[in-house]
C-alpha cells in the first residue's frame, strides 16, 4: 500500500494500544513503525527485476518483525523504567504496528514475502488496490481527530472503529475478487473457453470494478472487466501469452525469480529480437506496470541473456480520461471499458514461433 496508508494504519494501532499513556505522541511513534518496513526501498539493486522481487522481503517477514518488536520493547522498557504501561502491552502494540504493514501489503496483488527467509510464493490476496481512498480516509480522519482533540477515551474509540472498518473493507474486497473470478469463469465457460487458472484484482481506487485475468489451455490469456453493478456479461479480450519462449530462458536466474515472484502470471513477447516479459497482474493491455527485456537474439539466431531493463516499447502513455472511463464503467455495463483499444496499444510486433 501507499506510504500514507501505512503511516495512518500504524498510527491508529499505536493510538489504540498506547494512546492512554503516550498521548498524541503515540500517533507519531505508530506512524514511524508503520512506515519502517518500506525502508527496504533504499537498498540499491543492480537491475529492475531484483528491485521488484526483493522488495517486501526480509523487512516484511512475519518471522522477523516480531523479533524486532521484542528487542525494541526491551530497549524502551530498559531506558524508561518508570513507564506506566506493562511490557506485554508495549510489545503487543509495537508488534501489531509493525506486522499490520506487511499484512496489509499482502492484500494487494504485488506480492509480499510474509515467511522470509522461506520461499513460498509471495502472498497476493488481491483484496484492495494499492491506493484506495475508502480504506485510507477513515483511518486518516480518526488520526487527525485524535491529534486535534487529544488521546481521550472517545478518540481512542473512534480509532478502534476505524480499524474495524479497515478489516471489514479488506474482507469485502477479498470476497469481491472471489466473486468476480467466478463470474468471469462462468461467462467464459458458456462460450466454451477452457480456463486453466484465474485471478482477479480491484481496479484503481475502488473495490466495485475488478480486472480478471485467466490462462487458457492454448497459450493465451484472457483480460476481462467485471463490476458489481453489471447488467451485461463481462467484456474480455484474448491475447497470446507466449509461454513457448520460456525454453530460451531456462538458465536465466532473474527470469526464474520473476516467474516465482509473480506465480507465473507472465506473458513473453519477441519484439525486435528481444524477449520482453510482462507481469500480467498489474495494469491493463498496453499499459502494464512491469515489463522487462531479458534476452536478445544475435545475428546467428541464438538467444542470450542480458541484464534486465525496463521496457517502455509500445506502451500507451496517454491515460487521459481513463479514471473517468472506469468511474462510468462502475455504474454502467455499456459502453464497456475500451479493452479493444488497449489491445491495439499493446505490442504490435507479434510473437514469432521459436526457431
């Protein structure tokens, strides 16, 4: 999630847990703790795939943060021996202020390594977009109210209610992605399209409109849009996934890491004798957030791994009016989002068959 959301979430947790003892300072301490795990972005990595896949790693681990909270609580009690609150209360508050950060991140589609140093597929529960005002604003208003009125019983109760709202909102979004997966899968099945696996994620700034991606059994993927107020079947397009190009990337460690990190939700294109890998989970056709050039073909037709670089080719940078179109699409099934236009803005160079 965005930094503001993580800060106000941490502030809310600490305000509820220690506001009675620390006053307004609890909000400041909690905001710092809520932001702390994202300081891993300051670590320099040599290539963009490493930057992407090592983010939300050790600093987001549920096996690391509770230990860090324990050390921090011990230091605080050692330095301030006359603190009125108990060690167990302090530790529980610090631990929650820290671990709610990666838990919230895990509700986005990006991927969070909750169990680092172990390496299961990063958690991507897809219940909320990375920025969602309906999640953030109640927390923000509750924090500002305590800043204005002080840490009273009433303001702490308001903070607690805002945290309850945040939990219910995540539950709503998580149910939404399951519902729209089922809806799109049923629509595809009615047209005889076999789906191997399917995922859904909220579209920007809301949990009323979902983007659904599905893999078929013939090296294609489906990109669909489904909303809660739809009266028509979900619109969708079919695009080549290009998984046959994986044969040229078997010895490419960074590609394999990206494949692990995304749980294989990738498309591969041969564009101007370069293999471009696209993370299908984020963005829309023609405007995917993460695309990487990972290999090049020489004059003899042989493929060679290269240091990955971000690909900007054939990405439609004109997003003017896109949010307005999405807002309209939330309430009206027709006209649909311009999926066909997005497809035209996708890579114009078709994937060739491997030699």
